[in-house]
C-alpha cells in the first residue's frame, strides 16, 4: 500500500517537472538586480499601450502581444535573452509562443509578472 502511494507521488512529481521544463523564468528580484547594475537584457511588456503608459518596468519596450507577429522591432535581439511580461501571465505566454515560432531561443518569462513586481513595490515608470 505504501509503495503504491509512493509511486503515485513520484509520478506526479516527475510529471510536474517535465511539464515545467519548457518554462524558463526570471524572478522579480533577479531582474531588479540586473536593472540596478545595468545588466538587464531586453525587457518586453506585451500589454496594451494604455496599460504600459500607466506603469511599466523601467527600460521595457512596449510591443502588445497581438502585434508581435508583424513587429520586427525585436529582430536585432534574436540571439539575446528577452524577458517577457504582462500583467498576470496569459499574454506573455502567447507572446513567448509567437516569438519561439519566429526563431527566438532565449525567452524568459518574468515570474509573477507585473502583479508580483507591484506587490514588491519595485520601481515603475509612468508617462
């Protein structure tokens, strides 16, 4: 009985590991440290222009996720790490998929996205 229970737990752990293996991310604290030392790569906010203007991570480019398929602004950064975020994660996942299909390889999602960034009271730029 114990063996059956243990094997079920092991299967669940392994499954969750494989399911997460394709999702590379960066923690908000690590990104903040990169910004402070001016070592942050390309940061892309895929929210709407209106949302971006209300507050975004300093230095971020705004390319709404539904514009990525036709936008060539990131082409020059194809070989560099690109950090993608939105408000909560859904749009960033879509953006990541679109960029992968365009041949981008080093795509990171901001863990917790802007919601976590704001909860931690990290800096935002507004205009």
